[in-house]
C-alpha cells in the first residue's frame, strides 16, 4: 500500500514537472521582427504640450518643423508683480512685513497640444 502511494506521488510530480517544462520550451518564434518594429515606430505619433505666456509666441517654429495643432487653449495669467508699502511710514527694505505684493500686468497664457 505504501509503495502504491509513493509511486503515485512520484508519478504525479513527474507529470507536473514534465508538463511545465514542455510549456516553457514552446516559445513561438518571432518572424520579421525588424519589420514589425519599423512599422510600429512609423505609426506612433508624437504629442507635445507647450505654453507661451505674457506676449511670447514661438508656435511658428513648431509649425514650420511639421507639428500640427490639435488643441489650443488660453488662460489669464499674471505676468509681473508690483510691491508697495502697506502704510505711509513703512520702510520696505527694513520691515518686510509691511510690503504688499499686487499683480502689476495681467496677460494671457496660450496652451497648445501639438502632434507630429
């Protein structure tokens, strides 16, 4: 009885091990792998998001380089800040706590989504 149990355990383990090794060795070969990689690279499109703010505009350089505008947004943005004293007798150089910083110039920020 013990021999039958030992034999069945050994048989079961050998079946499991042989089936695992057989599945590992059956890798499918890759045919024309260089051609597939080249086709995938050609079909991939590059995307980029760029931002220009406060009067800057360099989008023409990208358009000349072959980029296409997919989406264009604009937002209001503070371009410069102005510091002023909080009171008349405030010395901004000595007492930093009495300095008030306010937006000076408000401009526009343009956001472009480009694709090549």
